[in-house]
């Protein structure tokens, strides 16, 4: 933004403040007063006749802004040169003219002073858009508020600004005017301020940085050129110069270093009891300085490098460069959004057609999936019916095997009872035979002939006992065969029961263990042919009896052999 554009923004406020009827025109007498004030504050030789000569063809009616612009450009703005006037006084003149008419004043208890409002007015003009009426977009408002928050060492809170923009319709439609901005700032709707003094100090720092183009300021030690001693000075760095004063009051200026693109910044080793040394080399002199610490030294050298870079680019203001960059970025983003909108608009029909085809394809796939699902369910139903039939057959087989096992057990028990009775009979006969043997000499002496019936009965009992043992062996073998058949039938039932459960409750990936535990906890009481606790306990008892049977049979065989030997 050039000097002329900057001045026009403030003059626009002064001109519109004279437009009492808001018709866009101002009387000649008021324009004479305005022009005289502009001549004075801009240090331009005043030509009172020029205004009359310029509008000599007009009547006594008011002059519009467009009618006043040629005179303003020719007789005032074209004669202005940067550095020949105090811009802050110029803006103060325009501010005093416009605030009387447009500014509502500060509310009671406001954190802002009138001087703070003037500084905000100047910063607003600096960041406003280059169109009339002057407004500032929300992005630039946020940028300014962030700068003030940083200067106050306060964390930025963007919620008040977001809430205000979302609730204030005029701000959404036409951005923010300076009077709206000042009103919201005074009411504390844009920035939370806890201390008026802290806000004024922070605002002044931002004002110096952005409005007066102060890149950095602070105390440093400077080495003299005549006496060669070190003296502490207050330095103020701008893009074109680096002035130094006796104190920060800026009353006693001791000198100024003119900067251009040929200047060089160099670091110097510590010496003469001074640390953090660096120098600025110009065409004629070398200025040696000492910062308070290493951080300040780095900040000063970086600020000087920035000033030299701006000189090389022929830029007078860092914040003007930054503002242009932000504007370029916004325009680039806007173009990208417009391009995206156009491309999306042109491809909208294709997207609709694609979506329609995708919907049709999705519907076809859905119908096919439904058909496949129905076929799968039908197949599962057939498999389930077949598995149920197989399970029913296996259950019948298991029931039949259990019945056969029970009959075989009963037969084995009967044979065991008969064998036990026959064994007792055989033992009784053996005892009788031994008794007869003891009495045989006496009986032979008395009767003269032995009793032959007892050995014959013993032999017959022994033969019957052997037959019963053989029958027991056959019954035991039959029981084992039936038990093997029962085990096979139980395994068959278990297999088809598992198949049926799988068909009725399909196992999901990773859910095998959960389903197994769930089936155990939810399984009803096992009864009938599937599992009989009574049968299992009875089977264990009979197995123990069968293990004891060989021991009894061995003893019986030994007795039979003894009987044969005795015979």
C-alpha cells in the first residue's frame, strides 16, 4: 500500500464526516476548511485560490467525493513526500473530525481510553480492505487481536470473536466497520482484558510495530567513534534507519544509522569486558554494539537482517508485506474453492449418473445376495433335516445298544449267581469227600465196602462248574462286544449332535470358545440315551466286579485241579 492510498483512507473519514445529510456531497466552504487543515498538517504550501479556480464553473451547490478527488490529487496528494510530515498528526486530525459525528463514546467502566481508540482507528485503517466504505474482514480482525494478546503475554482465545461473528448478521454480510470494531472492543466482546494499563501498554507496542514500522527497540551498549568509550543507548530500529537516544523517552536523539542494501551485519568476539558483540558496517562507519544477553543479540541481528532485506526489496513496511502475503493466500484459497466449486458443478451430472448406476448395481447385488442367502438357508435346512434324521437313527442305535448291554449284564449276573451257587455246592462236596476219606477205614472195617456215590457227585459238580465258567466267559465276552457297540453308537450320536448344533448355531470367526462355553452353560439336563449318570455309575460298579472275577475264577480252578488230583 503506497503513501497516497494510506492518506486517502483517513481523508475519506474526514470527508464523510462533513456530509451531514449523507447524500455524498459536501459544501465548498467545508471543503475549504478541510483542504486548509490538510495543507497545514502535511506541510504543503497553502494555495487558497486553487480551490476556487478548480470549481469556478460550478454553482454554489455541494461537491461530491468524486468531484473533490481531482483537486485533492493534483494540489495536495501529488505534492506530499514521505518524511516531510508527521503521519500520526495527520491521522489524528482526520480522527478528531470523524469521531465527533460517528463515535458514540466509551461506555462507563470501559477498559479503553480515547487515545487507545485512536490507535485502534489507525491500525484498523492499516489492515482494512482497499475498497470503500472501509471495512476489515474477520481474518484481519483476528490477526490484530492475536498481536495484542501476544503483546499482553496472554493466550489467544478466539471464541468471543467466533461467537460475535456468528451472532452479528451485519458483520457476516458486510464485514466490520471501524465504529462497530471500536464498539465491540470497548464492550469487551472481542478480547478479554483484565487490566486497562496492560492493554494500553500492549496496544502501544503493537502500534509502534505496525503503524510506525518499528522492527525492534531496546537498550544496548554502543561504542563511540571519537572517545571510543561504551555508552548505553535506547535504539529504535526501522526498515530504513536505526536511531539511538539517551533514554526511551525519545527526547534526546544522539544519532542515526542509515541502512541500505549494502550494509553488513557481523558478529564480534567478546572483548574489552563486553559480551554479545556485533557491528553494523556502512559505507562510512562501523557501529559496534553490545546486547544484554545472547538472546537479545540474536533478536537484534535478525531484526537488522529483516531491515536490510526490506531495503533490498524496496519495501518500506514489513507489515504491508505481510498483509499482501495474507491477502494473496486468501485469494489463492478463494480461487481454489471457486475452481473446486466449478469442477464439482461440472461433474455433478456425472456423479449423479454414477450414483444411479451404482445404486442399480447395488440393488442387483442385493437381490443376488438375497437369492444366494435363500438358497443357503434352504441347503442348511436340508442339511439340518438330514442331520436330525441321522441323529435320530444314531439315538435309536444307542438305545438298542444300551438295551443289549443291559440284557448282557443281566445274563452275566445270572451266570455269576449260578456259578457262585455251584461253587458253594462244590466246596460242600469237597468237605464231604474229605470227611469220608477220614471215615473210610472205619467204614470199610464195619461195612466191608466204600461209598462210591460221593466221588461221582463231586465229579458231576466239577463238570457243571466248568460249564458255568465257560458260560461266564462267553457272557463276559458278549458284554464287551455290546459295550464296544454302545461306545460306537454314543460316538455316532455325539458326532451328529455336534453337526446339528453347528447347523443351528453357526460359529462366527473368533467365537468358537465363547459358543462352546455358552453351550455348556445353557445345555439342558442330559437324559435318556444321550447320557445317563445312573448308567455310568452302574457301569463303573460292574467293571470293578469284572476285575474281581478273574481272581475268584483262579482260586476256583486251583480247587478243581486239587479235586482231580484227589480223584
